[in-house]
C-alpha cells in the first residue's frame, strides 16, 4: 500500500507543473468555445469525451467558421493519428496492467503523458500506475479549466494574456532534455524545417501538424539505420 501511494504521489507531483500549463490552455479553449456559441454543458462534455486540446480548439474554430461536420471529423482523426504512435511506444510500459485497465489507460495517451511516461519507463521499467496518475492529473486539470473558461465566457481574451502559449512553451521545456541521440535530434530538426517551410509557403494550414508528424520520424528512422551500420 505504501508503494502504491508513493507511485501515485510521484505521478501527481511530476505532472503538476505541466498540469498548470494545461489549465491555462484549457481556459483558452473554454473561453473560445463559449464565444463560438457552445453551451457550458457542451464545452465541458467535449473536454470529458475528447480530451485533446489541439482537436478541440480546431473543432471550435472550424464549427465557428461554418465548416461541415464530416470535415471536422476527418481533421480530428488526422490530428490524433500521432496517438497511435504514442500508444505503440508506451505499450510495453503499460503491459503489466490488466486488459480492462489498459483500455482505460489508453484514453490518457496524449502528448504530455507520453513524455512523462516514456521517461519513467526508461528509468524504472513498466509502471501503469504512474501513467494512470499522470493522465488523471492532466485530465482533471483539463476538465476544470475548460469549465472555468466556458463559465467566464467572453469576459476575458485569452490571447491578450498569452494563455494560448502556456502549454506549448512548457511542453517544449519538458521535451528539450529528451533530445539526445542522432535519431531524436534528426527528427526534431526535420520537424522544425518542415513546419517553417509549410508555414512560410502555406500559412494557416491545419494539416501542418499531420504532415510534420508523418514525415519527420522518417528522418529519425534513417538516422537510426545509419547509426546501426556505422
């Protein structure tokens, strides 16, 4: 029981700094959802059922601009394809959990839990309980901040306070220490170049994340193969 509590406490403490940034991001989503004529219930329900900041913000923007639902669904699927790769990478670390719990843990697979979970698994081995604690912390922060953002509605402008940048900046700071080894660095550099070129020649394109997520890892695989044969 002592180890159980310690693992949960560790997951909560290590997730808390990023959860605060996620809260700021969720606040932005809630405000923008309300401004896009979402009801308080709809805005919070979307956070509870979808639990994806990028998908939710894109969905709000697309629906506000009159985009059709099939287009919204297609874009949402493309944006979340990266979670399949995350899930594959985390599978070994979550393997000790029973099947029914693995289904629940899979709902928590996203950018932030992937980074913390991967670091934990590399250092201590498989630990589904830790991952669950981290995912639950982020999920709670996202739901509460979404509710508060939708509740205050149009009383503040999240862009004015830079709340939309809170999560990307914090996530980048968390990710930088993991940039070790030629394959990882090659992937990161390639991703940066692709994003720059696409944004320069095709600004505002919603597929930038998808295209980068598909192409950048190929550079990492190439670098890994060159390293093995060197």
